[in-house]
C-alpha cells in the first residue's frame, strides 16, 4: 500500500540561511554548509529518516524540510541577527574572520573575541517557528 498522498506537507517550523550579498559563489556555498551543519545536533527533530536506494544501499539522513536561502546587505544581516536572538530562535553565525581560520577551535575563538553587536556577519542560519523566522528575516530577499 502506498502511504504517499498528493497533499502538500506544510511545516510549522522553518530553516533559513541569510547570506551577505557581496560573497563570492564559493563563499556562499561554504558558509551555507557550515551554518546548517550544527542544526541537527541542536534540533534533532529536523533530521528525517535515512535514505536507501532500490539496491538497499544505505545513505545518511538529511533535513526533513527545505532550507530556504536568502541574501541581504550588511544592515539586513545585523537586523535579522538581532531579531532572531530577541525572538529566542536557534541561530548559527559565520563571520568574515572564519574565512582565515582552518579549524573549529580557531573558528570559535574568532567569534568569542568579538562582541555580539560588532560581529562582521557574512551569514546566519535561523531555525524556529515559521512566523518568527519570517519576521526575523523581513527585508531579506530570496537568493537568486
């Protein structure tokens, strides 16, 4: 029996990445991958079931819902960051300093060295209730 239906799935939560508009393509991809990498450990409910092909080859599980990617300027980034924190959303940050580091220890030290309102953010990931995420990212536009 087929358990699939034609009814669209609508999630109460949202995973969103906001990238600064002046990043090069390789930076956008790198920042996005790093930002979403920790979400499953913080919010395990976002991870679906493992995949398997018709030959029974096992694959890792992935997010159970889409990741929406947005872009904006430096001011949009700072505003979204502040709003997301004020709304109690789960937030990951990537600062420009992290392009010069090569490991997790140095990444964490680079972020810790700068006060929150002075972080040179190039990307943030936000997870939480759909409406709260939408309000935090108001003014950002969908990534082309």
